[in-house]
C-alpha cells in the first residue's frame, strides 16, 4: 500500500461515537480535494453519515468521491487495494467501534491514522481502546504507521479541556496533532450544503484550522503539492 503509484490511506477512527470522527474525515477529505488531490472517502459506518454529507446538492459542492465500503464487510481490504490505484488519497471514515471488522481492515492498509476526540472524561476514557487496537495492527504489520490524536470540537477557553490536552500531550507513542478543530458552527453546518467549511460565510477560523490539519497530513505523508 505504500507504493508511490498508489493512494495514501488515512484511517479516521475511534471507539466512541460522537467523537468528531466523521466531521474530521469529511472536512479533511474535502480540503485535500480543494487542493487538487483526487480523493476518495471510504464510508465504513452503516449509518452512512459521510455518504449523506457528500451526496447533498448532488455532490456538486464536495471535491471528493464517496465509496460505501460498509457494504463489503469481509472484502474491505481487498476492495481498498483495488481502489488505491485510482486516487491520490483515500480517507476512511470508520464505524464508531474498534471491534468492527472494517476498522481492523482499514488499519491494516493505512499509511496514517487519526483518532479524533472531544476532551470530556467519557471521550478521553475511550482512547485506550483505539490505542490498543492500533498496537495490535502495528504488531501484525511489523511496522508503525504514524497515528495522531486530533482534538475535535475543542473549546480553548475551558480549563478542563486545557487540562485534558496537557495530559494527552505526554503520550509520545500516540502524539497530539499540532492542529485541533474547534467547536465551530461551520464544521457541522457545512454538512447541510454538502461542502466543507470553506463554503460558508464567516468561517475563517474554521478554514484556518482544517487547512492546518491538511498541511500537517500532507507533510507527514510526503504528498507533493498539486499545481
């Protein structure tokens, strides 16, 4: 999966629902699409939230292609292997459970993984399950693809969230991404328009955050800039 002619695959996953997983996956994928990359969003969640997001307005506002991977069950890894030759980047929106077969299949073909999380106690308490399955995947593969924890719906004014970030920052094995996504209306509201935050007015802060994350991902994966 690391062949230069094949897509770079990014798995976005977490044990807990409501962690910001789909928002992170779709905003990142759409931002990379705006930059000129040929992007596929692989929706492995039977709730089909990513698929619904990209399909709104007939797909005209979203610079990526959707693939309903949840329909393939045991054949997900094989199908992703076939699709990898057709795209620059594949962003996988996993189902909200690390015990799902699709999540395991995604990790085994990943070049990078992101674990979005909100910063409340029930959210951070779910992180060890995601980390544990990652370590199992690393062992199976015999290599460690980079994995970053991405704070989502982050409220910088809250002391409890600052404390949670401080605690997470000490984990060298699963480092914090240097770019977080704030608790901003454009990140969620843009779903109504089948777009990213770029399409909404008064979205400068949100756009800056997702562009920062996208640049970080491109740097980590050595993705060449598109003309």
